[in-house]
C-alpha cells in the first residue's frame, strides 16, 4: 500500500483514464499526451500515467486508485481496495495532503515536492534538475520520511509557478 488512510482530499479530479499498465496508488501522474480533449468527461484522449518527469510533462496530481488488469469474467474488482480496471477512470488528488511511500530522496519539512525526473516513474522527490523545477513542482513536503518510508506531501495543482 502506497497511501496511508490519513489524508485530506480538498479537491479531486475524475476526468482522466489510466491505460498505461497497472499502478499502485500514491504516486504523481502526468498527462499521457498533450492532446487531452476539452469539455467532455469521457474523451479517451484524457489519459494520465506514471512517468519520469521532463520539461514537456504536466503533473496532474496524486493517483488515489490501484489500477489492475483482471479478467473480469472470472472475478470482480475489489471495491474495498479502491481498484480500477486498466483503461478505466481514476481519481486524482489535485489539492490536499497525503501520506505516501512513493518518495525518492530524503525530503525535509518545507522542501518543494516535484515529480521524480531520474529515479522511479511516478515517485515524488525533493531534488530535481533545476531546468525542470518550475514545471514539475506539485507542492511541499510537510514531514521527513518515517521508519516505513512514508512522508506527508501537501499537493496544490495546477502549478502556475
């Protein structure tokens, strides 16, 4: 589990699909393509994924669902685990805070939180290439990593800085 239950979900977004394989909740997703479609909520082009950050990536928020790839003719999704089938709509935290273990590096309280550009796709880090820092900032770390590797991250997206 990459997210602990203690969190504050001030604002979430349910207009994106996740079709880039399976994923565990708690990491930062970015737009899968720049051609995301406008007003319609069910446009297949509105996709997010875990990816190492680059200057062309747009961070969307923290993934709040586990994305699985199950044979739904044999079993069903485990709604108690908040599972979503690959290719389905996911819930993304855009404002609030979470305790996540998808953290690279050794953050300190007050450090800026970025989409990881060099470690693990979807992770959040306090160190990033300075040329990417403005585009990949998602918020701030509000704690150090604890003994289990979880840190409190305050998210405030979209980032215009």
